[in-house]
C-alpha cells in the first residue's frame, strides 16, 4: 500500500503541494518569512544532499560557496554597476569554476581528509570576506541592492516566498530526474562501492567533481537569494558554524532524501525561533540535539519515518 | 585466436617476488582457470590483469593492444571487466538497478540532459532496464529484479555480479573466486551461468579453489606455485601431472580428483 | 635577526599546542577510527575551568588539578555517553556526533562560565627574557618545555607500560588486539582520557599567553587537524612535526606577509599539501587493498 512512497517524483509533488498551500493556511507575514528562509536553505541542502547522500562525500565548507554567491549580488551592483540578476548568474558561474578547480585535486581524498580540506576552503573564504574591509565591508558586511526586473523592484516576503518556493520545486525536479538517470546511478554506485563502479567503466573522479560542482552551484544560488531577500550580507554567511548547520540539516533531515532536505532545513531554521526564550542555551541545545538525533535516528528523520511506514504497512 | 596475452609477468613487493615470469594466453570463448595453493600468486596475477596492480616486468595485451598497468575503468571501456571475491554489490540499489549500472558505458551520459530530463533520457532508462532484465533472466535471477540487493541470498548475489559485469558487454570476463562461500547448489548454479557465458562468446579467466568446479568447467587450467607456473593444459592433463599432485593436491586430494 | 628569532619562537610556542591537539586527535583516531572534532574543546576547558577555579579562590596547583579532572571527565563522558552507543554507525554520523559534542561543550561553557576572556598567571616570576636580542615570553618557554615533557611522558606510556602497549596494539590491528585479550572499550576510553588530559595541560600552559574563552577551542581544533594531516597520521612523529609546522607557518606568515591573514596561510598550505601529497610530510602511502 505504501509502495507509492518509492515513486520517483513523489517528493517534488509533495513539495509543490506544500509550497502552494502554505500561504493559504498561514497568513502571517512572519511565518511566511520563516518559510522563505526554509526554502532558500533547502535548495542549498538539496545540493549538499546530492554530494553527501548520493555521491557519499563529506563537505564541511559549503557555507563558503554560499558566501560567494551572497557577496556576488552585493559587490556586482555596488562596485561594477551590474544588474543584480546578472551578478547572481556571474556569481554562480564563478562558484562553479572555483568548485571545479578545487574539487579536481581534492576529491581524490577520502573521508576525513576531504572533510578537513573543505573546512579549510570555507575558512579561507570567511577570512578573505572578513579582512578585505574596503571591498566587502569587513565583519559588519555590506548592503545588497534589491533585485529589479522589468522596472519592478522585487522586495517583500510574499514575492520572495514564491521565488524561493518555485526555485526549490525546480531544483527538486532536477534532482529527481538526475537520480533516475545514468548519472544518478553512477553516483549511487560510487557511494556503495567505488571499486565496483571503477571496474564497470565509471569515471569516479569525474562524477565526484560533478556532484561537488552541482552542490556548489545550489549553494551559491541559495546564498544569492538570501542576500537579495535579506538586503544585507555579512561574512557569517560563509562561517564554519554555518557549514556545520547545513551539514546537520542534511544529515538530520535524512541523507539521500529530497524531502529530508526540506525537513532538516525547517528543523534548524525553526529551532532558534522556538528557543528564543532560551537564547543563551541555543548552542548547547543545538549540540545536544545533533548528538541525540544521530544516536537515535541515524538515517535521519524522513528515511526513518518512511522505512517505519513501509515496514508497518507491508 | 587468442584474445588476452599475458607474457613474462613479474612483480616484486620489496624483496619478495610474488610472481616470476608467468605467461599464459586466453583464447576466444574459452574458460581458463587459474589454480594453485594459497600464496601462489593467483590473486596478484588476477589483479595485474584487472588493472589494480602494475607489474614490475612483463606485458598484458588485449586483442593486440598493450594494456599493462592501465586502470580498471579504462579496461572496462576496452571490453575487460571483473567480479569480486568479496562481493562488491551495490547493496542499497535493487538487483535490476545493479545491472543497469553495468550498462553505463552504453548509455548517453550527458549530465545536463539528465538534470533536465530530456525525452531521450526516459526512453533510454526503459531500454537499459529491458536489457538489464534480460541479463537477470540469463543468470536465473529474473524474479529478483526489484528486490533490494541487500536482502538477496549470497549465491544469488554471486550471479548478480556476473550479470552486472555482462552488462558491460565485455569480450573478457575475469571472475575472482566466483563460488567462494557457496554451498553445492549455489556453486552448481554459478557454474551453469559461467558455462552459458563462455558459450555466448565471452572469454573467461577465473581464479578458484573449488577443484570440483574447476575440473568440470574449465577448458584449460594454469597452475601456479610460489609465483611460478607449475603446469598448464587441459584439466585431464593437469590432473595427472605429478608435480601438480605433489605440490598442491596431496594424496587425499588425488583421490578426490580421480573421483571428480 | 631578532625579528626572525622572535617569529621562530612564537611559531614554536603556538606550534607546540597545535602539536598537542594533533597528537590527542591522532591517538583517538588510530585507536577507534573516530574523528574527534571536540579535541580543541579539551584545551579550552583546561584553561577555562582552571581560571574559574582560581576565581573561586583556589591556588594555581589545585585549580589546575580541578581543570584537568573536569576535562578528563568530559572526555570520558563524550566517549561513553555519545560515541560508544553509536560506534557501529557510519563515519558521517560519528562526525556529526563529535561536532555536536563540540557545539554542546562550547554552549554549556558559555552559559556556565560566561563569554568573557579569562586569564591565568604564568609559571615564572619574570614575564620576559631577552635572548639574542629578541624579547621572549617566559611563559612561552614554559609551554615548549611543558609540551616536551608531555611528549616524553606519552612516549614512555606507549612504549613501556602495558596499557600503552595495548593502545598501540589496538591502533595497529583492532581484531588481533581483541583476540589477545585487550579490551577495546577500555582502550578507547583510555585514549579519550589521555587526549583530554594532554589537551587540558596544554590549555593551562597557553592561557597565560593567549587568554581563553568559550569559543577558543574551534580554531585550535582545526589547526590541530591541519597539523595532523600535514605531518601525516601514519607516523607517530607526524602530528608533532605537523603541529609545529603549522605554528611556524602562522608566525612567519603573520610576521612577513600579513597578520590579518595569519590563519589563512595554514589553510592554503594544507590545501596544497592535501592536493599534492595527501599522506602528509611523514606519512606512508595510502593504499586500499581490494
């Protein structure tokens, strides 16, 4: 009966429904703003999930890519008079190139070496963004001119809700398609047994780099959206703590699960809101939750629930 | 007509010569079995042909092309692939998906097209799936198609790896202890599959310890001992070779062989 | 010349602490395969708890004992409460657990001990010393000597004592070690305790120089990992060399190129080394047997 849980495009349909219905159920601008944050981060986590859940690689520096996209839409219009949309595209392209250049040598590494290498990358981006005060505004960051399309200024929660939600649905569609294609199968094969994938003629390195670049592109896009939505960027968007949060979103939501990416993102965006009265305990609680959820729900929230459902109703 | 030519292979690990001037040929459509006591160097030789190790001296040619020291994924593209002694199945994929991965080299691989789900991708998925189902049927696993590989019995997984390797459409298939850990029934199933594979024109090189299987299945046998070739020939010739019997089989084994 | 000497000394001083973090991390990793992201917190706790104990009126020796004890308890708690129950999980899950532990420890420290910087008194009576024209901190000398003593003690422990030999056995081949009667649970617990201990001592030594605060552990941890990987984890001297190397890169980079970017130099060098020679300076080759 619950076989339909395995249907390929189910996650996309589910997301479509949620995005469409949410504004009808929740009319408050405050909650829609939170939802927008969730969608934007979910895009990044989706990419990270592709890298971690499908290709099986760990990245502790994805906030670095996020920061690159964010600052692109700040710097482009401010210093070069470029249109915001063009800046976003250029930022994403530049990120893709950087990801390719550092990915090619580093993705030969396994496990912890790769984790530390990506950590180093994220740290370097953070340090540059913090120190180049004249260009980036330093630790206080800089303002981001709003996006203007066809003479209309794209501002406001409702507009960005649809942009973010729509992009998330498209991203989810793309990832669903990818998973059921030779590329997707190659990535999954690499994750399960590199040795066997190699013997079958799959170019391991190329596919790992591909997953890395795609995830970097998603991260840069999310960073750009966040900057345009928020109106301001700071180096914090590329900090190590952010990278850890993104990683946690992916793992707690469920590696390899598209819906999990959104659930994980929601979990970590909502947490500070719920804990606002416990503000000073926030870090402690986050840490504790990370530990507890990994001890008891190892596969992540969504896969744990769906495999429980499949077992119950077989 | 020989399709795989291994000549004068020597490999040294530090001071130890694991293999010393070993040569053999594999002919088209035949089953050649590599046997020998533990530590004889069979697995090392296998791994050299499979592209995992590079020999210190010697040459491996595939249909005339020198493939010595080339990496496994290059070899797959040239029509040589292998299975693994300690199963390297994609446990989190279904049986049919495992075999579909083997079709990788025969698919159009543009990742952008895959992201955009262009029409040819869906059509290709169907074709790949059909071909994979055919291969599953060929090895007798047709009904396991959508079963998660992690839940399949051991003997079936041994055959699944063969089906997956066949998906590459190789001209040479290397089998690394294809019946290791199998019971009599499972071994017989795997042996039948190997026979079918060779009959369909694929040349097979296998490393095995199961004498019963080797003597029944192999067209020719190559015996290694301590890194050197001890004997080669048909199973009957090797069976009665005194040096082979003494070095490897022992008195009780001799009886077992004469009963095989 | 004095400038060079100054930088050399600064580099060796901080490098010694990074070496301690790198060793502690490598010890745990080789015995259990766990990547202990919380390693830097041990150094932080050593300094912070000792400073707090002193502010409660205890003298330095007792306060130091308190600091070390608390840190070791935290290390053991981390192992037995968080890691052991999940020991058969995938490496990613274990990584998240240790990251979570690091965040948790930091969070609890900020709540209970506040977010201010804390200081400890140095060990020597005079603060500075002039050597070869350069002004050197006496505490810095204390750090280097302290770390050398710790390394000697560690070497003695691993080579001479039965427990130490058991640790080396477990690191070399876990299964074989179990078969000869080594209890893996105790060994891993011991490694965590020892790592926490040396981290705490390092923290007490360095705090008079650099001060400490609740989030000092993170950067220390990253540099410690960098040191471990730069030096190469296959060789026991690797983390030490790597840690010192990181300290020197930082000092010389800050002195000759730019002090704002001092942290970045280590990371750039790390990326270059990982790209070109992943096994590090002293490491053997990374081969995977099929």
